[in-house]
């Protein structure tokens, strides 16, 4: 499906949802931010049966943990099936790579190139800063040489595991420490040379973008920013300008202009000294109390700067540390109430907030087991 056809399909789908399920925000609406966010993020009452369409709707999903990102998608589907995730991943309809904030993201294939153009400069700067902090520099000639070898090794290869790729590069003389090799790969990603290949049970894979993803029509930066804002606010409402800036790591001026360009697609709601933007197609009611097991680095937390609505500040350290490491957490009625582990007993922040996670854990295990091969 081409870029324009896909966007027309998504637009039609949006209007169908609006007609059947959604209501506009009214001036007298009392915002329940956790409730609206779980609905917007498809964590309850999911409208999606197709993995690609879900990922496209979300804009991007944080994909730090190679295994856990599968559950991040699965739990947002009407029917969580690992086989559906594998098919979308193996056929290149969804891809995993470093994008905004120079971190791992999962995106729809047709969105990759225009998203890379938006964040490339910021990511190059982030890599330079990262290296400088460690007293290291890599000049452009080194990157060009590494990119040339990466292309040679991956040319004609449908997919290649990371360990195999690194071994082949070492054979061609690019042998270096693992840290430098990871920088070479990350730079090749942001240059639009490589992205994920087929799904491997345990480790990352790589493929050439030009051999894996069809080209799409170019867009102006303004068009790309508008599309990015639309994807964000329809899947993350309610959210603030600061949330959008955090999610993209783009300049506040560009983010503000993108919001303004959306016009009446967004409803601005003042709430507790902040302005929250809610997409016109957003459902604001209809979510039911439900216990969910969120994977580490889930969009429900990573998608916002303002996490205090769903996470008590006193327990922030139980959800993530100060170094950007996020843990698997238990979500009940839109609020983070504890931690979970696939093979260990759950722990809760407060005794009175203890909830039964047995059904949620069974749902997770069924999803993970369905993909064993």
C-alpha cells in the first residue's frame, strides 16, 4: 500500500471511529487524564486488529527492550497474537530502529524515511555529545568508510543478525570495540542506510532500508511535522506542548507551529494551570477498570513528560530510575500501582492498592507462548 493510500485509509478509519465511538470534548468536561490516556493508547477497548495499523496509529512505540516491545504492541490489539506481530515485522511493514531522542522506536515502514529527516540533525548532535563526554571523536570520513562496509555486507541479504553483521564487518577490517561498533550502526540507521530485518527470537537484526522498504513521496518539513503531531495527539491525548516536545526532542517552536497547524483537529483544555490538547476524534468515556501489565519502556509513561497524573511521585523510583531505565509496571484503572515480573511475585506500592493480576499475567504468557518457534 502506497503512502497516500495508507493515509487515506487511516483518515477514513478515523472518521468511522469518530462516527461510531467518539464524542467531542465539551467545555464542561471534567478531565480524567488517566482514563482518557488508556483509551487513546488502545490499552482498553482497542480498535485495531492489524499490527501495522496499530503502530501507524501510535506514530511510534518505544522499543528499548527487544522482547518486551512485542508485548507493547500485543496488549494494544483486539486479539494479542505473536504470529501477527512476527508477520508484520518479517515482511517489513513495521520496523525497529533509532529515531526520536536517538532511542529505539518501532514505526510503520512508510513513516520511517520522513521521520528520519525530522530527527537526523538532533541525533547527530546527540551522538557527538555522547562521544565528547567520553573524550572521543569520530570524523565523517570514518563514518563514510563504516557505511560503505555496512552496505557491502548487507547488500542482497534479506536479513542478518547483529552478531553475524559485526563478525562480517570485522573480517573487512572494521574491527573495533563493541562501543564504537554500536555508534557506527546507530549512525547508519539515522543516515537512512539500515533498519531492522526479520524478527529473531533473541537479538537485533539488520537490513538495508532501500532493499526492505519501498520509497514514498517526499514531504516538506512542515507537512512531516503536521503528520507527526496528528499521530501523537490522536494516540496520546490528553497531552501538553511540553509532552510533545519531550516525545519528539524537536524544538519547541517547531512543535508549537505543528500544533497550531492542526487547527480545529485539537481541542485545548485548561486543567490545573496547564493547557492540554485533545484530538477531536478522542474518546473521553467508555474505559472500564482493568488490570494491565505494562512492559518496561512503555509508551504510557515514555510518551509524556507529565507522568505525575498516573504515577505518584513518591513511587517514581519504582517505575524508573534517574538514568532512564524503566521497569515493568502494573496499571490499574489508569494508575501505576506496582511492579511485575513474568516469573516472580508482583509487588505493590501500597497495601490497599493490591489487585489480582492472574488474568493479566495469563494473557501475557499466552501471547509470548504463541510466538515460540
